[in-house]
């Protein structure tokens, strides 16, 4: 966990909300100037640049309206009642409401390949050395689906990457023997044409064997769609590749790294619930699937595992905004709910 020298250890130190906000900046692995640039770029992607309409924000806590001093020993006006839970600070993005994943153990020292990118459709951490995302995080509910057509044409280089970084091209995958594997599925962003087009940015894509992409990975995607669209659940998902085999990973194209396996975590909320309702009994689906041929006809349920195991292999602490005691309960449990999908 974060700050632990032992990647597999679950003995965590309590995290304050202030430290989590700071982690959102540290996770970029950039200098102070780079953080400012990264946040400005993120604001532009969210439509919050200069000259753009900004969404309304919660009003600040009410302050004193007179110059008179409060009675001695009384809490300042606007302070929460004694014993009341501390308000959760606003998330950087709706897609990061469960927290920004944070590198753990020895990998925390290599955070320079942890570039945070926030888009209206999802958030991700990009690895410049591997030319793929470390993870992609997104929110999924019934409102994510609509009638927008699937983007036609080539997959898209991401112009939001910093200047001077290589931008993966459609042709890096051509003839490689690997599919362009979506993390955020195209069908999960059909509300508008722009939403769908964003899923074809190559920062949302990793090399997947066809038997994985069209087999158990697709079936888990279909199960998540069924939960969100038909059962009106709200899902918070995070997915990415695993590079835990020793040595340098194989590559395609211009040094696009190929994962040995893929992971997905889905926190499934009941209709009407929000992140503040997550508790020890909340359903959490965690799966790891091999990036190999021969699994086309397999279901996804056999690949269920724990979040703890994914964290150990990925080198990240996820669900960082969830209270520690709840994290421990959720992350140690293997899902046994219905597999759904086909």
C-alpha cells in the first residue's frame, strides 16, 4: 500500500483527505511547472479553460456575518457539529471519486512514468516508457448510453500528451497480431459522438490478443453494461495491463508495450447510492485475465480474484478515497455474485 516498503502488505497508514489531494498532484511525477501544465491541460480537456463556462461548485461554508465574537468555547459559525463526519473534498473528476490510484512499495520511486490525464469521459495514468496507460478509471451508469454511432475510421493519436512525447499511432498495431483493446469500451460511451470518439484515443487502448478481447474480456464488459443499463446500478471501474513478468515486456510498433495480463475492478453501487454509501458489503468485482490465445470461449467468472491481488501485481493502491476499514474488507474478498453477460 502507499508508503509501504512491502507491496503485498495490507498494513496501511491512515490517509488524510489533505494528503489524498496532494497525491493527486504528486502522482503526475512532474516538476512544479509540469504539474501546473498538466492541470491546465486537464482543465482544457474538461472545457474549463479560459473563456469556457465553468460548472457550478458547492458554495463555501458560511462565514461570520457580523463582527461580534462568538461565545467563548463555541465552535466557529459554519463548522460541522462536534462528532459529525468530515465532508469529503471534491474529486478531481467524476471518474476519480473513489480516489487517484497511488504507486506502492519500490514502484513508488518510479512515479515519473505516472502522468495523470483527466478527460470528460475518463481519467488515466500514462506511462511514457511503455507508451500505454498504467490504468484507466471511469464512472458508468445508465446515462452513459445513448444512440451515438460508433466512431468510424482509424484510432486516434492523443494530442493531449505533453509536447515531445511519442504519440502512439493507429499503424503501430497494424500487422502486430494484437487487437486495439479498449479499456473504456466504445459501447459504454454512446451518449454523444464526442464521447464515443474519445474511447478511440490510443491512450485508452492497449495491445490485446483477439481471444481475450473478443472472449472473457468482452463478456465482463457486457456484464458491466447489463448492471448499469438494465439494473440501473452505478459502477466505478478501473482497468489496465499487468507487466509483472521479469525483464522488459515485448513491444509492437514503435515500442508499445504488450501486457502479460489485464485487470479490471468494478465497484457496483445499488440504484440511488453514491460513493459515500460504499460499505463492507458493497459488491466489488475484481478480475485478472491472461493476454493469450485459446481463451475465446471462456467466461469471465473463472478469472475472479481479489483487489488485494491486483494491487500486489500492479503496484498500485486503488480505492484510495474509501475509508481504510472499508478498503480492507472489500479488497480481501473475491466476488461471488452472478456473472451476467453472455
